[in-house]
C-alpha cells in the first residue's frame, strides 16, 4: 500500500491568504467580481456552463472547449487534484475557467498536483468566488455570449474591459478544428487481437475515443483534420470515424465533402459530436447554434429504436436540424433521427438506412460521464462486421 | 409504457412507530406514495400503527388502518379489503419483513395479492448477506469491478470462533442478518467483544445468522441512490459521501452530497457497479441504496450492502436533490417508466435524468445520550442517533456550519473561545468516533494539530480536514482583525459563520453583529433547489440561503403565513410536531394564504416541497428565521409567523422574533412566558381557584430539605428551565435528595431546583384543547395508564378516559378554560392534571401543540392542528364549527357512549443502547422522557385496544405460558386481582419469594424462583435472569423499588430487552395487559379503518 498523498503543513493561524481581485465581464455588460484563479492576466472566449459534478480534468482537456470560457456549476472544484491518467488530450484547452470554491488541498491517491498549479502552469486564466449560479442563469436566459476574465495587470475600468470583450471573435462562424487537431497521423493499436482498421479524422478527438475502439480490437489511425479522401483510404480502413471538435459546423465544408465520398463508397461510418453535425450536413440537413448548448454528464437521451433512455455526457453548442417525425430522403438514401434528448427534443443521433453510417451528437466515450452509451462502439463494430460479411458473400 | 390497467387497489404498509433507525423518513416516503397512488385513481389501503404520521391522516388513503403491523393483523386487513397488489418498499424494514412473512405463510397467494415494487427473490438477494455476496461476484464477473469484504456466515458460536481465524484475526465486523438500522452490529477487537456482540446478533437475527467480515475501518464510505423502471432504465439520483470514515453507521455519520472527493473515473466505476447490482438483484421498479467503501490508499472498492427499498438515505437524497424518490418509486411500481414521469421541479424535463447539484448538502445526526447516561456513547455500526438535521450551502463550510447550528444543541457549533486544550489528548479523543467528534477535531486544530496529525488520528479525508482548517483560519482572521471590515465579515458569512459565532469571537452580542451586518447590507440570498444546476427554469420555490449575489425569491400577492417547524427529531420533540405544522400548512393554504414552511429536518413531510407553497430548508435560529422573514416581507404581504405548532424550538424563538418586529400570530410570546414561568403561572392558578401540588424553589440542599420536609416525601425534583423532563426524578428520602443535588450540581448552578409534592397513586390526565378567546373546544381527555410520575410521553393512555366520569370531565373543562383564558391562549393548549383522591391538581400547562395532538385528532376524528392554525389567524371556534372543520355541537369531552377506545403506547429505544461494558441499559420508566415513538390501538373495548397497542409497540402479548411477577412493596396490594386473572387465563406464575408470599396469602399459586442476587442454587436451580435468557418466561411484570433491590430489577429488565420478552414496569400496565390478554383469548379481534371509525363517531354526533 502506498502512503496517502502528503498533506500541507499547517499555516500559521490567520495567515491571511492573499485574495487577488479578478473581474469577469460579459459582452452584454454584466460583471462579476471575484478572485484570480490559475494564471493572472486576461482571456477571452465564449461563456458556457458545464453542469457535471465530477470530471473537471477531462473537461479542461477536451479540445471541443477550445476558445470557450467554462463556468462550472458544481461549486467545489479541484478536490481530487490533477493526475496524469485522466486528461483527454495533452493540454488544457478551455480559454478560461470559472469556479466558485477552488480546493486548497487536493485529496486523492492518484493526485500529483493541485488544479490551481496546473492552471497556472498552463497559463489558463480563471476566476473564483463569484456567484456561478447567477452567471449560469444569465447565460441560460440570454444565451451563450462572449466573455473576458481579467486579473492582475489586465485590470482596468469596466468600460475599457467591455470594449476588449466586444473585440473578441464570436463562436458562430468560427473554424477551429484544425487548431486543435493533430498535425501528424498516429496509430492507437488494438488491445488484444486486431480485428479492424479505422481511419479516425481528428477534429479535436478525446483520448478516450480511440481507446474505446482499441478495446474492441480496432487499430485506430488518427488523421489530421484536413485529411483528404485519399489520405483516409490510404490506411485501408474497415470503417471511418469523424470525431468531436470545436467551432461552427457550417465552416467544415472540407470535412463534409470528404464524408460524402465515404458515404458514396458505403464504408462503415461513425461520427461523434462534430462528426454528427458533419454527417447532418453531408446528408443535406442544416445545423444551428443552440441558445446555451448542452454541457454536462446527466442528459437523458432516448434511443428511438429501443425506447430506452441513457444518461449521457454532452458538450455541444450546435445541433443538427432534422425532422423527428419522419424518415428523410437524402442523396445517400433514407436517413432518420435515431436519438433525441428528452429535455428539449434536440436531435442527438442520425442513422442512415441505406448506407452503413450513423452518428451521435453526444459522447459515448464518456470521460467525463456515464458509460450508458458505450454500446454505440459495439454498433460500429457490428456495422464493420456486417460490411465484411457482405463483401465476402 | 403507461400505467398498468389491471391494478385497481393497492395495500401500502407503513413502518410503524418511530424507533432509532426507522424514523419519520418513512412517513415522508409513505405519504408521497399514497398521494401519488390515489392521484392515479387507485384505491389505497394503508396500514400503519403510528398515529403521529401524516400518512395515517384519513385524507391520505382511502382506507387507513391504524393497526399493528404484524402478519396476523395485515392478513385480516387483506381479507377485508382484498387489494390487488401490495407495495412493501416504502415502509422500511418493517414493511419489507411483514411482506416477506405474508408471502412465506401463503397469505398473498391465498388472496391473490401481487407484490409490486420488489419481488421476493430480489428482496432476499438484497438482504441476505450470502446471496448478496453472490450478486457482487456475478457483477464482478460481468464488469470487472466491485467485490465484497472477505467474510464468513455463521449460525453458531463455534462457527463464529472458527470464522475469525479464516479472516486472519481481529478486528472483525459482526453483522446480524435481517435486522434494521444495523441493529446488533458491531466491531469486535477481541474474543470477549466477539462473544458478546455475536451472541446478541444471533438472538436478534430472525434467521439466527450473523456475518463476520474483514475490517475496513477507516476507509472512505459512499452511498448511491438508484432507481430503475420496468424498461430497465436506471438513474443514479444522488451520491453521498460520509465525512466520518468506515466504522460509523451512515445514520450516525456526518454525510455530504454530492460526493466531494471522487474523480470522475472513480465515481463512474461506482455508478457502473451500482447499476449492475440493481439489475442483478432484480429490483424491477423502484429505488435502492447501495453502500461502498473505498480504500484511500489505492482506490480498492468494496460493496458493503444494498437496501432494495426506499430508506433514510433515499429520503435524504430526495431532499438534497429535489428528486422525490418515493413518489417516483410509487409511479414506477404501477407501470410508468422514468421518461414518462415529468420532473416536478422543472415541469418540462423528464425524471429519466440524474440531478446536478450546484450546492453542497450536509447532514448531521442528533443523539440523545444525555437521556441514557449509562449508555456507551461510542459510535459503531449500530445506529444510535435519534434524528438529523440537513443544511445546504454554496460550499461545504457554509453547509456544515448551518447544519451544526440546526442541531440546536449546546456545544454543537464550533467555538473558538475558551481554553485551548492539549493537542495530543484532543487527537487521542478524536480517534474514537463519538457525538461531537468534529468539535473535538476543531479543538485539536486550535491546539496546533497539523492536517497530517488530524488525518492520522481520525482518517477523515484530507480534503475535509483542510476545510476545517479553512474555518479555523477564518476564525483567526476574525479574531485578529483590527476591525470587522465588510470584506472580512462577508468572507466569514460565506463560510457559514453565524452572527453568534462571529460575536463570540469578537466579544460582541449576536444582535450587534446582525445590526452591523444589516447596516453594511450583508445579507444572505436565497437560491433554488432545482435538480439541474440552473440549466432549466424551476417552478418550485424550494429555497436555501447562501451569502452569494443573486436571490431567487419571487414576489407574490397573497398574504403569507410562515410556519416554523420543529427541527431535528429528538426524544421529546418528534414527528408529532411536524404533523401539526403540516396540518397548519394544509389548512391555511385552503383558507387562501400562501404558506411558507421553515425547517431543517430532512426526514419529514413538512420539508417535502409539495407540502407548502414555499419551503425554506434552513436552520431554526433567530438569525436564520429573521433573514427569511426579511426576504418574504420584500416578496409580499406577511400575515404572520406561527410558532405554537413546532414544539419548543419555535416557541423558544417567539419572544425574540416579536422583539424584532415580527408579527407572531396566535398565542402571544407573553402568554407563553406566563405558562412557563412558575411564579406567574401560580398566580394564574390562584386567580382561577385551581390547586397545584405543593412546591418550592431551592438553591441549596438546606433549602431543598426544608421544602421537602414541609411537603413530605416522596417529592419530584427537577432543575428549572429544562425540557422533556430532563433531570427530573422522584426522590423518596433525604439521602436521595442530597445525592440528587450533587449529581445535578451542573444543571442547578444557574437556576434553582424545583421541588414538587409527588402525588403517589394519582391518575394523570392529559387534555388538549382549543381556545379562541371566548369559546373552549375540549379536543380530548386522555387518561394515563401509568400513574403520575411517569413522563406523559412515556406513559400509555386511553381516550376517551376509561375511569373518569361526567363530573370529572366537567371539572377538567372548567379548569382548562380558566387556564386558557388566564394565560391568553389563541390556538392550542395542553394541560396535565393529576387526580389524587378527589382533588384535581394542575401539573403543568403548555400553550402550544402537544405531542398528543395527532393521537387526539385521530381518536376523535377532528383536525385539531388545522383548527389551531385557523384560530391563530383570527377564525373563531363558532366559525370553524359552521365550516365543518369542528363538529357542529359538542367536543372531545362529550364523545358518544359507543365511541371506540383509542390507546396510545410509547415505544422505548432500550435495545439500542449498551453501557461501556456491553450490558443493556435499564428500562424503568420515570419522569424523564425517553421514548422515541408511539403506536395507537383502536377497538370497541379497552382491553382489545390495549392489546393492539402492545402488539404494535413490542409484539403481541402472550396468551399463555409463564409470567414472572416481582413488584415493589407499594404495589403489592394492587397485585392480587390481576395476578388471579392471569392464573385464570392459564398462565403459570413465577415470583420471587417476597412477592410469592403476598400471592399465596391471596390464594394464588406461584412458583418461587431465585433472585439474580441469590445466584444459582445448589442443585443448579436457575435464577430468574437465567430463565429469561433461556427463553422460558413469556411475560414479565417488574416494578422498580424505590431504593433497595434496584440491581435485581435492572438485570431482569435488561434480560427482558435482550430476549424481547414483554416487560411491564407498572402495576397499572399489568392491569391493562390482563384485560388485553383476556380480549385476545376470548376470540377474534377485528380491524377497523379510521374512515369507518370517523363515520361511526360522526353519525353518533348527529
């Protein structure tokens, strides 16, 4: 047995911790004053809230949060510190971090350092001690919007800070996946015997996704966001995967065109999140920006083929516009909405009926979040198995 | 999948009397379930012996049986009502065990009743430890996670001794099978411990089975609350983390929701295991609770146990999240699926989700060790707390501080004044879990302990330890600051410091701190419990306070009435007061008011967000209540605050609230004082020409002796200004008086001791009445079965009174009215009288709802608390009669001659406690109240009603076998008649030599048995204690001797408790029992619903 993580020694009583002031300014002028958390300085992004009560490390390192300032609705953050196993990518991607009560002492047998240190080390500007519930309600009522966090030398008059926020770019129309995706292809080997090869187009992929595939005997070739059809078929894939990622799907014309070719070739296809939106667009559906998005790990999604409800992890600000009540005709045959969020009837999954392709808007790889939707990776395997059988017959 | 259409009627079993481990949470769950089922159009048949519950209100079910929850009685109800289905998962272990018995004895099959909510196989798999181990193994095979602690099942002491070796030695945990609240569980550190704990465990387990397992003492402890529907959808409603590590029963632990120190990976593993378990066990529809232990060093997860039913934790989880588990469980049981049920709070989203909290919830237990001074106060795996308080805040320190002050107990809050103790001694003390350990930890921190030292001593998770250090640092900042600037004050308030704590640290009065705070505009805001962390708009005003920026209290137009609840359950102030508060809320909502409930007890119906228009889950202290009044005053018109229904807690706040300009409705604080202050009350009595027993007030032994000499022994001695009969004793002679004063020197130091004449052989009478300023409505007259001197809360009583005549009632009415008028009551008053000889003495008067209000209301079919609430707001009794809330004519003093008899019996917690040597605690009743709950028996004659009450409280009275009789000298003359009756009923009488002699002279044959003090006889003749332990005695009558012979009695009574033999400690109870046994022997005892009962009374009234 290993010894528990060493505890900090007792501070002298009344060693008043320095509370460094910080300000959060929304583009509509609402302002919250708190204390600096993580790095000091200034940062800008789209303000969004996440309702997960666990999994801050996974959230921070999820590339889909690129250029977003994440407000945690759970008030006590950082309690389990930071370890080296749970990140979903090599760095923190959030543009800024907003919490109410950060931990002073992390406690977990796997913890290596505190979250505060980690944020500071990676230069992530945050704010703590504000009424995160009030901010969340504001975003819920007014919608996601631009925000700035300022501390230390970046502090100035509020009007000046607001002006800086208004100069920051908006999320709508932002083409971001190339900024977060790998620039070089790499391979995640299958765990155990290899059964399939999958070309996974990285639009901001989370580490857990190739791992979930690898566990099912898939060798995953992770390819850059701007990969071409030729690049994909160069790895002789049994299936093609399009990952999650940040930004507006309306900007992803290149990926849409690539996917259309995959559909035409009837290669088994699976998409998650951004991948779902690309499938939607590839089939001719529209996409739109949600007022304040789905970000959390408690969202009820119904699988319309079984009627069963799964509790799922979400992180999306855009969604596909497709009819819920009928099968649609598309250039690639019939398609239908396979999954729907029971909270608000947002499209959460698409299923092609004439080509081997499907996608979900949410995160079956979880991390963070419940594992209820892990069966979707099995469906992908089934699709590839069936495709092999067809090819063989 | 919509509701099943094949179910037309459902039988719901409640949990019976409040006992430790099974308390008001089942009233909350059961009430929710009954309401839901009725709303679904089903005929709801309910059985519950506990009259103090809301669920047994006649409006809640279609047919309400206040009958004993035994297989026999439930079968009678099934035969009469022929329900289609039985829902057993909402009444705790009592309901589950009864349902299993009814299944096993073929009753359910005979009447074609289907079990819903959980099938028998699932119940066994969840509850039987060996089967459950199999479940965990199967789960591990499927998902690769989860294991059980290494363990062995034992049925004999030999197997137990062998078992220890296979586990690798001591310490080991002993867990008896099929007991509730962990009764009989414990840690054995050596063979002596083991023999004692396991021996008792074998006796307590209905299957004579105990489990020994490896010690996981000091590990982190977690619970998950899960729900599953018939479509196999599963959600985790809540995670709960225990602040106190493994080794303390979760009911006795400080617990926190959501889990604070788990990574997502660890949490999801628990969730995966939990879901796999609920599937493997086969809970088809409904909820379950699963407990886990995690090794803090390496994350190894052990599944401890599961409860395939709603539980105390599920009630807590429901209040903590706003997700009503019992309500949803009832809907699932009749066929709905989670996605078909809307989330009450958002109204727009479905229940098939997992609540997200944006606040922290802390629950703290409330103990009553002061009532059982000989009991061992060490916390173990057997639950010992009698109640709990819950609080919410926007961070852990805020919630913790609020929860600790909600306990409303001296010393429960952190204090930073006074001597700094010895660090090592404090750390050593904190290593043993006890009531108040968290305060010891804080003292150790003050004394300079490091975080590492605190962790090593207590194994409390380092994150929690640091939070305590944070509080200490803030306290130091407050102490050392030159001035209390706004920033610092706000910082302290954000961490839950009360004005009183801040004042204490700064040497200021709390009122001054409050005034400064208000002047600086530092006030709490009120946030909503909305299940979704503000992701969706909430329509249910369920609030908690926090020092944050934005308040969510909406404006309103209707006048509001704020009802102050009764706080955590404790002995002397329990669910009965919650009953009255809930009734007030219902009645006032109907009368057009906006009702606002304030309470901090998560077990209750009052803290169900469905009960009142607005719910504030807040501590009941002056500071917290004033802030709520402020917020509600800003929200709209305020008609007033009701303080007379929640027991002493709100009553104690009345004057201070009034002084701060808060309108109190009903009986005014000055009137309350008048009744409580002895001198003033004496004047009221004198003015009305009413006698009180002779009494006096003493500050010293000399004064006390002089008073006692004058009024004559025995005397009743008690410290003034204490509640629930605390420290009250009957003193028989001068040496006892001296020793009494010595023992209570602490209580007496500030206030004098009161010496009353003790009325030997008096009949004690309780009266509940309503007074509106002109008219008196006598709610009910209860005649106690035990003589005066036994606390009224511990005494059995009958209504209508069985021996009082019309003349007595008339006198009681006149006296009650004179007192109500003299004191100035507007609402309820409870008066205790003693009838000695022909003199009617007034013992005490309480101008508030009493413990007996629900009993009286049910026995007379009149909603007294509702009427009291209306009178408080200005309605007159005449108006309420005209409305039909009160009978048109007559009252509880003029019940029709054929009115059924209702008997109330108290339920005592003896079996829960052991002294430090592991022996039982004495069971003698006295002037200090110690019961935790009560049951009611109703029948046409007294004997049957008494027998039902006994069955409900302790198990059926025996109708044959051996009765052991040993009574004090003063009781001997009253012994002969009941003893003769027992012989005639076929009992064999055993007696000690002195009692046998008396019996012989009365012509009653008896067998002399050896006293415990005499020891075993030369030929191995067993003593009475041995006979009891050997299971050869069926009924015990043992009245305590004034002074001598105490030890013998103690051994007899504790043996009775450990063997579960009915033991009567007064000769009056013996008389009643004889009538009860006679009734049981003579034949069929029927069942009658409260609705039938009410129809009978009401038709007789017309």
